[in-house]
C-alpha cells in the first residue's frame, strides 16, 4: 500500500509541476505580447521624385465682362418694348419707346415761347438803336430770348429720350419690363427697363481665403466646374487680384461699427479670372468651383505629408537608417500637395522616413463642461 500511495503522490506532484510550468510559460508569452503591443508600429515611406502641383481652391460667380442696365433719363410710361429676353441687339438699336405726349406738348410750348421772345428781342433791339429803349431793356430781352432757347433745347432733348437705344452690342438678359410700366428717372434708384450683356466674354469673381491669397498671381492657370455640366471641366486665367478684402475691414471708418463681427470672421480677397467658354455653355450667376494652380513641377523630391513634424527649431523628418537607427533631420519644404510635400533641402532620393501618425494623448476630467460654443 505504501508503494501505491507513493506512486499516486508522485503523479500528483508531476501534474502540479506541469501545470505550474504551463502557467509560467503562458504568463511569459502573454507578457511578451503585451510588451510588443506597447511598441509603436513604425510605417516608413521612401523619398522619391514625382510630379507635383499646388492648388488653391475657391468659389466664385460667373459674370459677363461687360453689361449695362438700361434705364430712362426722364420719367415716362413705357409705351412699347421692342425686344425680348435672349434677343441679340447692336449698339444704337432702338429697344423701347416711352410715351412722349407730355414732352411733345412741352416742346410746342417752348417753340411758341421762343418765337415770342425772338419777336420782343427784335423790336427792343430796333427801338434801342433809335434811342427809344435803354440798354437795360435790351439786356432783359436778350436774357428772355436766351432762356427760351435753352428751354426749347431741353424740351427737344427730353423728347429724344423717349426713344431708348442699346448702348452696346450684346444679348438681352432676363425679361424686360412690360408695356405700361412707369419708368422713373433718378441717380440712386432708377427703373431698369432691361439688362444687356456681352456674353462672348465672361469672368469669375472668386473669393480666396487670406491664408491662400499670398500664393495667387496674375497669369496663373485655373480649372473649374459648375453644377450644370457634371463631369465637365472649364479653364480660366487669373487676371486681377484685389488689394483689399471683400468687406474692406481695414477701413477705419468701418472698423468701429463692425469690429465685433469682423474680428471673428474669415477674411476673403476677390480674385478675377478670365473664362474660356468657346461653346457658350456658361451662364451668368452660375457658381464656379475653382482650383488655381499656384505651382507645378514635373520632378520634385517629395515625401508624404505625414512625415513632417515640427518643433521650436523648425520642420523635420525622422530618417530610418539601414541599421535601423533613426535621425531627426531638419528639412526645407517647397510645394504642398494634397498628400505629398516637396523637399527642397535635407533629404536624398531613396532614403526612408517615418510616416507613423502619432496620436495625441487625451485626458478626462470630472469638471462641469462650459457653455456651448455658437
């Protein structure tokens, strides 16, 4: 019995030893995996030459280069509009007629007044020459005659304004006013009878963010799209860059009234682009989504944007050497693309750089949150 018990205990001890060894081995394996999991995964990219271009994106509105609002210099009712929307007109063509009855009457009265003033002047001049009238009488007659002459010229001018002509070659944009509309003259808010535009030449008036305006230059090429023609790309050229922002926020006279709103607003500058539209597809007021090509190189030494890192000394990349060691190397950058950046100085072709994205640590707090940001 003693031998049987001894064998039994030996088996138990052996099983315990095996279990302990398995536990220790498993723990070591788990600990090793945990340590490996804590190590950051290093992703690398090779420094290489590629074609690169830099783009500034903007949104703008298509407008004709030349357009006019046709209005009247006199106040009168529109008698007849002789053109309609989309009609082609030429400079000097009659496009509308105003009711001129009142002005015809004014002209007839002015002619009668002038004739009467001429008769009085001739008689006064005769009497003055024979000594029967004074120089003052002659001057008064002369004044009345000159005034009547001016009144007639004014009446004739007003009557001629009842014929509305096109000031330029172009196309009637939008519906003109209807017959019977009262056309009111004025410098601030006159009645617009019709609008005429030269649609052979168009421009885009785009707004560019202040962070991008420094790289935009006159003469740069651009492409753009409009919603009306899905998948079609048009071309344009930068022709003008405004020297003031679109809100004129720098103006001292405006700063006091708009300082609170402009301080938080994004500053935009107006950029004008000449449009190529040989097919005549584009229409005024279409929204254009513009990409201005600010730089272009067929062969630029480049790395992914994720390789760039910065500190107080500047911009650097982490170079992975052949032996696995690393080096923080400061670089000079050039063209920035959507995914890559040009390296002007600091790297050589085929070197490897670290492109691992480092996540910033986050902290939690039990403090009450602040008010929502509007």
